[in-house]
C-alpha cells in the first residue's frame, strides 16, 4: 500500500482515484514535472459537466483572444477520445520529436497545439483506450511536450468528471477553470457539477461562458432564443462567479471551424476575457 494511501482518512479512497480525500484536497498528490525545456506561467482548464456545449470552441476562442493581445499561448487538447482542436486550425500531419521531447504544431496565429490527433497515423483513427491510459496520455502532454515559453496554456478537457478531468486537476498546476454551459433548463445542474468538482480540488473557477445563447436573424437582427431564455446569470449568481460571455450561434464562425481556418477568427463575444484570467 502506498504512503499516500496510509495517510488517507477517507474510507472511499483507492489507488486510482481519491478526489474527495483529504490529501487530494491539500495537494498531497504531487504534480507532474513539466518538461525540462518548457516554462508555462498560467494553466487554464476549460470544462463542462456535459458534452456538446462547445468547450473546444471556447478554448480556441480564449486562446485566440490572448494571442491577439500579444501573449504566448498554447492549447493542450486533453479530450483524447474526441479531439477537435487540430481540425479547427487546419493542422495536419504528425508532430515531430527528438531527445528533448515532442514538439507542438503551431497555428497560423502562433498558438502551440498538442493533441492525440497529431500523434495518430490518420486523424479519423479511433482512440479505443481505457481510462488509465487516457489519463497517462494527458500526463505525457505535460511531461514530454516541449512547450517552450508560454504565458498561457489552455487545456481543453473532456466533458464530465471522470478520469481525464480528475487527472488534469490532480497532476497539472491548474490556475483556474472556465466552465462552459448552454441555455437549457439543466444548465444549473451542469454548472454545479463542474463547480463542485473544482471546489473539491481547490481550483478557482474564473467564470462561466454560455454557448448557443441565441441566433440572430440575418434580415431583421432579432435575437431568437432557440434553446430557451438564458439561465447563465442565475447559475453564475448561485455559485458566485462572473459571466465571461454569452455566445450566439454564428454561421460565419462555424464556417471557419469547418474550413480549418479558426486561426483567423477573433471571437468578439468573448472580448475582454483577459480581465477574468490570472495575470502573468
């Protein structure tokens, strides 16, 4: 039995996962060591309690915003079984490596990206791995990737509160998270799941982003609430965090995503996001 297990005071602890245990909350699980040729000032996670709310879109939008502000930015695509970041930026081919480690690919707006899709023989090859292997891959993205000098690393996390999000919280020095939601009735439950996980792991919640807030009529400009009226303000008030932005369904941005041209997109709906992020 490990020393950490001996010290744990929770009957529910096991060797694989102990998010609710006292030593996990207190930082008893050591963080993974960053690649020796990398220096990252701030690490920001982007999460949600459910899938399909646009975490990758928000991650890329925040990364583009900070790159536009002049910061050195990277994206770690930690959604191992559903990676989409490389396609958004039109990145193809395989990442290269040497004795120093694996090198990220660089987008057209100078954002460094690492994703499992950049390590597979073809981008549509399925990743059929169990949880512990997925979690180890995320650790390798931290320990073996040569990120160089970054001001911000955004971590695009898979939905829910399973192995990979838990690994990110426990193994990486997360400075804060952004929670992504949508306008449906279950939004408050979704937000609270993600919020409560972050609270258990002593990770600050920087704010909420609502996606799919509305669609604007191209003829009259009227805002149509396809998924119902926004509930993000109430959810934010309940957990006492700010709303970073509300994003509509924007066909032009969707076209840029499909074309792999997201490097040229500045998401004005998240303009000013810099003030919600920890300063470097």
